[in-house]
C-alpha cells in the first residue's frame, strides 16, 4: 500500500501498540447496515426473526477468509516470501469476488440446513450487500488503494470532487483515478435501482433480484477494473476480475432465461412469502 504525504491517517484509534484501522471500522459499519436492512426485509417476508443474524455469523467470517485467500492465491509469490503479511487484512488486500463466492457457498449450505429458500434469502440480501460494497470502497480510499492510473489535478477538478478526495488521490506526488469512488457510486445507483424494481408489483420473480445484482455489479466491475493499476492477472492475458465479471454476466443471463421457461411460473418477489416449497435460484 502506497501512502502519500499529507494523506488521511489510516488509524482511527491509536493507543500505544493498540491500533484500530479506519479500513476495519468502515467495513464493519457496512456489514452492520446490511444486516439491519436485511433483517427488516426478512421479517416482511415471514422469515424467522434471527435468521439473518444466524446466517451472518457463518457467512461473514467464511466470506472474509475466502476474500483473503482469493487475493493471496493470485499474489502467492509475494506472500510466500512474506508469510506474516497473509493475515494483515487491515492493510487491504481482500478480493470482493472471493468473499462473494465463499459467502454464497455458505448460504447454500445454510439454507439447506434450515430448509429456507435460497433464492428468497439471496433476494433479501443482494441489494444490501451491494450497498455494503459501496460503503466498503471508502476503506480503499483511506488506504489509498484500488485506484486507477495517473491523472492530472485539473482532471480531478473537472469531476467536481471535494478537495479531500482530490488530495487523498495524491500519492507520492502523483494524482490517480479515484476508481474506488467510481465503483462506490455505481453500487449506490445499483442499490437504489434494484430496490425500486424489487418493490414493483409483478416485476421480478424470486431469484431475479439476486440475478439483477450479479448483472449490475459485473458490468460495472468489468469496466472499472480495466482502469485499475492493482489488478490480479491471469498470466499476462486478462485481469482476473474482468474474466470473472464476464462469466458471471453471461451466467446470470442464461439462468434468468432458463428460469423463465419453467412451468408453473416462479412466484413474484413482491407477492411471495417464505414457504417450504419455494424453489432455489437454479
């Protein structure tokens, strides 16, 4: 992680050797908000009151492990030489896609164990996870990471950015694209759009809220990833996140199409409540 002179102190609290990083505070706040919003929506859908919190106790730690392992595996040479850095997630270096994959597998196990509809639970969680991702990107801002290539001060001024953002993008005398901000704004817009569509009567069927999340996020991540300077790569061929975004986008469209061919039709999210016979995502 590069840190420029005059940048925001990444330490929120510092008492002797005890340090709490802003990165962790921001991530924790994003998770708490997502859990709160998801719990409220789950109650509306007739789910047990504590199901979101119980699920989170499994999915969050496993998701963090998956996010870190994903990143470490694609930077294995560095971490083999610096094994003590593997657990230092407060310095950044967690991959959202790794967390989503690990968390998604945990959800699949959890819903089977509890006899809950996977598609319904994913629909409840999806927009709130997107909002949490938007907030979490500000942890990258504090750490001065996940940025794009060099730009001029004048370029950043033309974006009408607040002074504190422009100066935080000054890393060792060079200004960089605030790609963290691009993704954060993309995610906020996606959150609002998905919530709007989810609440419209007879618009999205169960499972399609989650698929909307996959489509929206993968499109934004594909293009924004192309601007970043810290991407994980598949050899010298393609950025890992761009390849995965492409796969997820195509996969989501295919799943959406196949599910719409089913008969009898899957219930609309706006009407459906939890029942033991609701179908899963696929």
